[in-house]
């Protein structure tokens, strides 16, 4: 084959403006702004946020909408199927299940959020101190956490119920006695990794106190794993409350939670399955919503995914 000879006339020089060449084409974004941009692309996580918001709104206005009181017994309307008068039907005492479902949402979400908040506060304080100081301080603090974690969870709950009056706060305290340990371990690991970074060493050399180093530099840079763990703590607490209700250790009557409703409806499931369906459905929906939000946050806050 005959090869074509390439000459200088085949090329045209490109005129380059130095200022235009050095201009940054892409928009400069912060870490959190970039994370939010990636999080918005996760449609499933956005749907989870929408579901949680709608559940929260219905927990506030659901009972007034029904026009029924979740405590009122009506023995003339026991075990009624869903209808125009009772949208979710009634239970064995004639109580409106729609009103009780949204009252249960209020109790269950409160338990989940409050347990997660207490775990967050204790876990951050405990884990950051252990990870920052290290040495003997870390050894003693984490061994204590390991011993506490080894105590059977159900035993802790039963003991607390014996010592304390059965109630909503007893449940929350029982869940958080050992629930904070996972958060503490995550925070400890992050702080141990970050405390040797150059910006931390520079702040320390400038005379920054230990409190300032923890509050201004170390803890804010662990917010990614903390937020992911927090979103997974809430559904765990809600499921734990439902499990304890099956054992008769849930919130006392006449309070209603999704756990107590499923426990009450289990005996009549063969004859009135709708009594179990609605609280169980909303437990599953809430757990799924928080889990997909946690997965979305984990992907959005992962520095390896940043572009």
C-alpha cells in the first residue's frame, strides 16, 4: 500500500489564550454540597425521606382526621372490617384501628428517635474521648464497653422493668443501656484515624485545647459515618420495641404503639388479619425507609465516590 506523506501544511496551529486555558471550567463544590448532589440522584433514598415525612405528618394529624379516640371502647363495634366508618376496621374492644395506628406511629417514632439521639450523644462522647487520648484511657473505656455489651440484652430490660416502673421511658433507657456501644466504636475508630492528620497536628502546635480539637476538627469530620449509623439505629429501636411488646414488655395500656398493636392482633390473626396487617405494614415501611436513607447516605458520603 502507498503511504500518504504527512507535511506541516496538514496541521493548523491552535491559538491558546493563557487566561482561558487556566480558567476552572467545573464549579468548585464543598464536600457536603457534593454529597447532597449525589444523594439527590438516589431516587430510592429520596423516596425513603418522603415516606418518613408523610409518616411523621400522619402521626400528628391522623387521629384528629379519623374523628375517633384511640382509647375509646365500643363493644357494639368490635372486630369490624375496614369500612367508611372505620377506615382500618376495629379491634376486639371496638377501638378504631386507624386512630390507634397513627397514635402508635407517634409512640414508635418517638421511641426510635429518642433512643437514637441518646445513643448518638453517649456514643460520640465516649468514643471520641477513648479514641483521642488512647493508651490506658482507651483500654479501660473500651473494655468497660465490651463487658457491658456482653450482658444479655433481654436480661437488662427485665432487670430494669423490675427496678423501675413499666413505661415508655423505661423502654428507652433499656434500649440505650448498651445501644450506644456501636456508635462509640465507630466514632473511636474515626477519631484514631484522624488525630494524626496534619491539620490536627497544626492546631495542637498552635495551642488548641483538647476540647477544641475534638469539637472543631475531629468530631465534625466523623459526621459521615455517624449519620449513617444514626439512620440505622432508629429502625432497630422500633423493631426492638415491637419485639419486646410480643414478650409483654412493651408500653403499658392504654398507650398504643405498633408493637403493642401487633401483639394484641396476633391471637385473632386467622379470623381478623387486617388487625395485624396495618401496624405490621407500617413497621416494615418505616424500617425500609430508614434503611434506604442510610444506604443513600453511605454512598453519598463516601469520599471514593466523589467526582
